[in-house]
C-alpha cells in the first residue's frame, strides 16, 4: 500500500521533508518505522528514541503497535506543545 | 462551540465581548483565558508555531465536545494561532460560558490542559544566537490525570 507520511517539528527537520509518499508492506506503525530506519541514516536518527515520538494515524493519535490497516496518512512528531 | 486556527492576530477584547454578548440569557458566567508569548530571560526574539492542518481542527473540536459532555456549557470558543509570533503577542485563547461559574472555570482549565498536550502544535523559540523546539513538560502531561 502507499501511505502519505508526514513529519513535524524536529522530526521534519531531521528527515528533511515535511511529507512523502511511502510504498510499504508494513503491518504496524513499528514495522513502518523499522522499514524507514533501514532505508537511510536520517530516518534511523529521527526514530532512534521512540519515547520522544508520537504517532497519528489518519489524524487520530495512535500508538506504535497499532495496525496500519487501511490507513492513508501516518504522521510522526514530538510531544505536542500547544497553548 | 467554535474552533478557529489562524495565522492572523485576534482582538482579545472584541472576542471576549462578543462571546459574552452571545452567551447572554443562557449563561450566568463567562471565563476567558489567553496565552501570550513569554520571554523567559529577555533573550527571546520570536517564536514559530507549527501545526498539523486538519488534525489540529479535529483535535480541538473533539476536546471541546468532550468538555460539553462533562459540564453544562452554554458555549465555548478556542482560537489558536500558528506561524511566526513576537514576544508579548497573543498565541491563543479559550472562553467558556455556563449557568454558573464553577462549570465555566473547570471547563476552561480542562480545555487548556488538553490543548497543551493533545492538540498538534509545536513551538520553536528563537534567540539572537540559536533556535530550539520547546520540550513538552511532564507537569503538562500529569495535569491531564486530574480529569
């Protein structure tokens, strides 16, 4: 499947793009992270500490073991700092 | 219930006044809060707020809807800015209207606690020397547990 993957804040800066289309066979968010991290160093660096990352699937906060199912959009970002 | 996510400044006085005017009749209490860009030690030159268009509006609308289920609110309003801001500029505001003040105060605090840690905004602070992303604070995450 092809997903739109979005990155925000320092995750975006480390990976170098705000969004990209990713064709993947990953079944969970964790699989997707492993796949991207194996691709290039900049991904491995951005995903090196999952405790400092959050993930949203189709614009809803989710977790790393969530199945991607029929997801269209996955976003990675640091803990939010609104207000 | 209103949510506005915008780059432009907002007129806090006019927003508060308009909100209170609209709440007349149903409500006996209005609580408003605004957050401004704080210059911790006099070195901040600016702040940039990034957000996740689409998810931001969804998250804020969901937080407002949750507040509506917990308290008897006549109305609520969230305005949150994004983009470049200078020290002293207003970042965001919330307003709540209820029959009695306890509900209005509690709902306003709930909205603030949730939008700090659950709405997809990220702040980057700039000084003359460098820039850095504001780290989320453990106290802000802990604040959610009281609800």
